């Protein structure tokens, strides 16, 4: 199941459980994990992109190790909310991962900006920020999604 509807995604996961957030880029995939109660999201590992089958295997291993039951994938929309070429790429990535778990596509328009501000506030060097930005963006995406999911009535 792939959806942009938080209520539909929540209905697919009536028991809750850990979720993984993904910020899918061309060179890396930033990941974040949340607790089973959907309270908080935190950055996880950065996956360097290679071939899709290898990327999917790395994500599957992480999901198994962390007992993940659902994916939240950032959907990069244009500022006016319309689809972009990157949106199509993220949708294709989601379709290729559809056999792993239910998937929620989540609007990520401001996630990188918010992550950048948080890392600047930590007084981190530019090089360190560049290393960590994708994982922090994934955490922002996942936190936004779980905040919406807990407000949806089961």
C-alpha cells in the first residue's frame, strides 16, 4: 500500500509500531526512526546510493533490525504543491519498495531548510552539517508524519 493519506496509513497499522522515515536523494538516502508509540523521530544511518537492489537490501536489513512496520518517504513537491521530476523519482522509489511495508508519502517541501536551521543552531561546521543533513531531514519528515498520525482517530 502506498498512500498520501495519513488516515489510510494509520488504518493499515492499527497496532502502531516503529516507522522509518526516508529522505531519498540521488546520492544518499537519509533515514530516521521513531518509537513504537509515534512520539519522537530521530536521525539514523545514512545509506550511500549504489544499485537499487543493494539500497533496498540495506534498508530491509535496517528495518528488520529495528522492527520497523511502515515507511514514510519524503515527497518533494514544488512550492505551489504541484508534482516535480523529483516527486516522480520518489514515487518510483516507493513503488519499488511497496513489498516491504505500508508506505506513506509525506510532503517534504521545507524539511531540508528546517534540518539545516537545527544543525546551524548546534554550532556545527559546514562539513559536519553536509554529512548529517539528509538524516536530519528524514527525521523532520518522519516527525511531521507521526504528529499527523497521532491526531488521526483509529
